[in-house]
C-alpha cells in the first residue's frame, strides 16, 4: 500500500492497457468506494498517492477489458457486472440488477472518451513528475478525471438508485363518461419517478372484449401506460385495483386479468384482498406485475392444480369435498399435472329446461359439470375412479346458495311423457324404494371428437346416498352425470347438456325504465337480474325514481353482451342534454349493475295532438359478443341491427308541457257556478275515502284508457289522493253535459262494493254539504 509507481511505470501500464490484468479486486473495490459510493466518501481523503495511481491504472484496464469483452453482438452482461462492481451496495440488491442495463451502443460510444481520458492522464502525470512536491495534486487530478468519466458513463444510475429507494404509493383518479364525479381507478406502489410518468384511465367501453365465458367482471377496466419512453420501469411494481363482488361461493375465485393490446390475457392471483385503502373503503385486489397493459378483476371458476406421480394420487378439491378422483399407482409413466374446475348446476335450471324441451323430461337431476385437463401425450395406463354428487331427487337446497344468481325461475307443469322415450327394460339401480327404470348416464366432451357424446360402455353406480362412481378409461375435457327416470336416446341427452351448458353462462334479466318524480324528462334505464328485480325497484323509489312503464318481460343475457337502445316515435333521448336522436348501448355485467341515465324530450312539440301526453317506443336489440369488433363505433353496429328484429319494445310516455297564456285582466274566465264547486269538493272527499284496492277496481270499472291511467300515475306517483281526484275529474269531464253524473258515479261505487260511499255522496249532493268552507261559493249564493 505504501509503494509508489513512477510516472514512467504508470505510462507503460497505460500504454499496455489491453494486456493488463484486472483481477486486483481489493484495490479496485477501494477505488470504487472512493469514486462512486457516497457512503464511503470520507475514507477517500486518507488514501495515499500510490494507491490512487494503481487504482487508476487497474480501473482503466478494467474499463478497456470490459469494452473488448462486451458487445459488437449486443452482450450486456459484462457491463452489468461492471456496474455492480462500481457500487457494491447496488450489486447486493436483487431488484437493482435490472435497472437500466447498458447496451453495446453506450460502450462503443465511450471508446474515444476512454482514450482521451487516458491520454490526458498521461500528460498530467508527466507534468507532475517534474515537480514531485505536487504529488497530492496528482491524486486529486486523477480522482477528478475518473469521477468525470464515471459520471459521464452512468449519468442516471446514481440518481435512479436514490430515486428507487423513494418508493411510495399513489392514488389514481379518473372520470367516467357518464358524467359522475371522479373515482379511484387504482393504487400503484413504485418509485416516485415512475409514478410521475404513469397514466391510468378507466376504459369500460371495451369490457365486452375483455370478459370471456365463465367470468364475471367485478371492477373497472384499467389501462396503464408509461409516458417516458427513455426510462425503464424497475419491475415488479404493485398495483391494487378496487372491486366489488356481490356473489361469492366456494366455486368462485377472484383473479386479476392482464391483457395486452391484442387482447391476449393472463391471470394473476392477488397477493391480498385488503379492505380500506386510501380514500376507498371497499376491497382492493393487489398484485405484483412485470408489464403494463389492461387490467381488470374478474370472478371466475376456481382452478386447482395437482401433480399425479407414478405412485398415484387421490384428488380432493377444496371446492367440493364430495368430489374425488382416485389415480391408482402406475396410471402414468411420469409425473403429470392435472387442472380441475367445477361448475355447479342449479336444480331450478334443470327444471326450467325440462319445461322448454320435451326431450329432457326424463332428467331428474345432474351432477356438477367437471372441467378437467390432462396432457394428451400421457394416456391412461389404468382406469381412474371418479366420485361425484348426484342426488336421486331434485333438491333445490343443495347448490342454490352458490349459484342462485345464475338461475332462472323454475316452472313446474303437469306434462304428458313423450312417446319417443324408450320403454324397453332398463338396468335397475337396485336401491330400495327407487323406480325400477331409473338409470345413470355419463356424458363427456372432447373437442377432437366434435363435442359432447354419451359413454355407453361406462357403468355408473351409486355408492351411497347422493354419490355416484364410475371408472374412466380415457381423457375427457368435460363430463357430467345425468340421473334419468327412464332410458333416453343419447342424441336427446346431448342436446339437453348443450342447452344446460349454455344456460349456466346466461342470466334471466329484465329491462327497467323509471322517471324522476320531480322531472319526468330525466329517466334511468338499467338491466336487472330477475331475482333482484323487487330490490332494485325499491332502491329506485328511494332514489326518487318511479314508473311507468312496468319492467319488461324476462329474457336471457350472457356476461359481456350488449343491448342497443333505439328511440322511435315522438320521443328521443340524450346523455348530455345536447345531442338528441342517438342510439345508446348497455353492456351487461352481472355484478356491475349496468345503468344509463338519459334526458328525454319530444321530437315534435305539436305531435300526439289527440293525447294528453307524448308517445314513443324504445326498441331493444341484442348484440352478441361474437359480433362486437374492437374499436368499432356504435353507429356502425346500428347498421346491422336494421336487418334484425328487436328482442323487445318498451312503451314510453312524457307529459305535455302546460302552456301558460297571459290574457288581459278583463278576459280572464272566472267560474261562478256553485255546482261545479260542489262537484270538485265531493270528488276530493271521495278520493280521500277510497283505498288503494278500491282505486284498482274503480279504474277498471270506469271507461278510461290505460294510457290515461299511466299518465295520472306519472303526474302524482306518490300521492294516492291526488291520483284518485285526477282520475275522477278526468272521467267527469269526458262525459256529455246531459249525463246524470251523480247517478252514474253512485252505480260505479256500488259495483266495486262501496255502497256506503254511494249513499253518502247522494246525501252530500242533495244537501250541498261541503267538507271545507268555500267562501267564493257563499259569495255566489
């Protein structure tokens, strides 16, 4: 450490830098601590001149050696090791190894700079050798030269290392297109310089393309991009996405779906499902990601993976402990990975399909639908034994709590057994108390064989109450067991299973349109699962919305399918209060509550002149997912729907505006007829006496149109007395002047069972009894 190199020796070493040995780790590390690492800056003041000269020589040799070894062919490994050697603290961090690796272009660009620095160092050393008293200045010059080189070689690394240590979490907000306030799109934990250049947007308009079968969207669609292309992100970074899952069960799992611009997707299991985070009080799915793209949280069938070795294995999935797959020893010649998913089948869904298809009348119950994946290159050497739950009775309590949101309303009808059922003698299950013709049938799916088919050579047995077993000799992608009351042809059973599989992916829904009570021009349209209809109507009433019209008829929708709403007649709509006459779409997601708020307006102010309200219709078209094209505007989609029939039509009405005519004081009409005042008073008294049930009977008894009744309800949706008074007043005005209105109204009251009100009405009319004192009537008297 105390030996000194003469200038001539130093010069010779510099001139021969290509052959210099770079293995002096101790001196190089000391030089690294002096030139790069700020944590050891204080020790640099105590290093002597000789060590600086040797370190400079070996450092220059190391740079040139690494340069020669690195890359005309793009190899960056040597340069990464050089960066790690220049700062031991940085090399110890595993994550730091992947920030900003230097490329071959950077190294080749520094060749001339390395040569200039070494030549300048030679000249400085020669000048210093003439005056040995300035040796300390020599060390400072060399020190400064090397520092300048290191700073030019790694202009951003030291800054990035410091900034990477400054890891923080940022809340990203975005405003949706429906005009609502900003909401949290996601939380990202990353270095501060990365967060400054990240852009997060909510892109729910592409949700139909993101969600696939057996998935339910439970969050917004988040698109994350990095705007600074000159920097690299030190992956992994943490992303937490808020979500709300309303339906949970043992068969479902929450996953984060990552898609690229070509919509190729992969799935990540959340590290945690935290409750409150920042300003968001709901649940967030947190994952570590290694690339940016399109993120969403989906609820999908839980997948479990097992490895079957040569010794065999008994699979007991956590979703349903009653299901078991027994792999005997020697079933595979090498370890095999098996993936399993279970799709439960709601018994009410089976009952519903039985009413739609005569061919499925014999189906009593089914087992869960099993999705299983084996490698096709490993055939079964021995059969595997499968145990499945398959109740001999249609018990609706078995799985209803797990998949109730997918079920449709069961319809039970007494039907005649179709004649095409095979009445030949069938194999009995030999269970006490069971029907002699009951049977169990296994159906399997294999894409290479064209889909579903019956396995006649597999015998399905009952092991105990509610469980069946069979031996499987071949690979199947999906399979299900049907419990039949009689023998049915395989073609009918295949048709039933296809319908059942399709029905499990669909939901029975209704379209609801409600108007705001204070402003009927503002309407809300939502797609509601039929089983949640009553709850949704109650929530709308609490929010200040009500009908008419009534909810639409029931129909089937799949996750991600779109409804196109086209306004016809004398009413059109706008989402922003400016652009009227457009078509609008609703994307159905079971757990996202699709909703559309519109402003309604009449097309022609003088239209529907014979009615007291404006009339219109909403035509609803279904756009299947396979017809949705990425980046296609809705105006282009509407051209196709002109050749299709709407799946339903929803009537629409709006009250006409009351026109105020300002007349001179002398021309104002003042009614002084005491009989008219008495009629108005008696009708209001009668409206207070009638109950809601009486009103329903009276409205059907009086010769009034249904549209008039709906308009009256729309004017006063929450005040029953006002509705009845308006109803009776409208009826009275529609009668000719010569009609005996009192006798006719009394007859209608007796017809609905309110003869007491009929007699009291006659008494008040004959004696001119007013419920409240009318001053202007006395003045007329």
